[in-house]
C-alpha cells in the first residue's frame, strides 16, 4: 500500500506542475532554473507557504482545507542536493475550512475531559524534520523525514518538485519555491475519529517559498 501511494504521489508531482511551469513568463521574477539557486540557509515565507489536506467524506466526496503561517528552515546547496535538510513547523490552529462549524469541531476539546475527536483546543504544532534527501534528476527529490503531530511521530516521504528561483521584487530576497505531495494515514498519529466513513488516508499538498537568510 505504501509503495502504491508513493508511486501515485510521484506521478502526480511530475505531472501536476507541468502546466504551471510551461506557462511561466520570462519576465516573471521566479524561474525554474536551478542555476539561480545559491547555497545557504533559507527560511519559509509564512505568508506564501501552505499545506493543503484532503480527506474522503463518507465515500461521497473529498473535503479539503489548508494550514498556513508555516515556519521553518531549509539548508540547501545545489552542488550537493543529497545533503539538503528541512525543518518545518505547522501551527495546527491555523487550519482554515469554509465551514466554521467544522473548524470548531476540529479544534474543540474532548467531552467531559476525554480525548478530542480531532486536534483539540490546544493542538500545538505539527513538525516535519527531514532525515534524507534523494535527488530524482535536476528538479525533483524524495525527502524522507519524521512527522511529529498530536504527540506522536512517524515516517513520511515527500515527493518534491523545484518550481522556481529568483529575487523577490517586493523585498529583494533570494527566494526558492517547491511543491510536494504525500499521503498519510491519520490513525498513525492517533487521529482516528470517524474511520472509515471519514477516510484514514489524508492527501497532503505543499506549496512552499523559502527566502535566503
């Protein structure tokens, strides 16, 4: 199952950015050109870094939402991509969904002092720390790491695509961008409310911008 999920994510990561990248205007600040990337320490641009999650709802349709205000660092040397590392923290309370009622459910405390259905009123952070980076050509990589969430930790593999680099004209910061995809089973992190009607498998899509420090 895990190999099938990873293979599907890889195919999606290869295909999904194609339309976006082929439409890039040469006058746009960021370009998919690895020669623009310089070695160093980068930090997320929290205003433009997002994690989208999608989960099956009662077998009828997928439901999705976002996390934002994401902070973290990237150590990157284009001459040695295998040595790259990333450490990202996601505030769970930043979760955004169209339904205010659902957001309240995601973040409400457990009844009568019991465990919450999902994250609870003080959900803290989800943190991903890489353990290895395996390049797949010039612009893609598998980033393996550990995701800690809801007081539990487990392995996650991100299929990652380089999407652009250049100087941000708003603040003159050297910026690099990536997308990434993976699928996790939320029950591995102790979030098992509603399974199987609310699916165990959660698809994650990440869009990240990093600015050189």
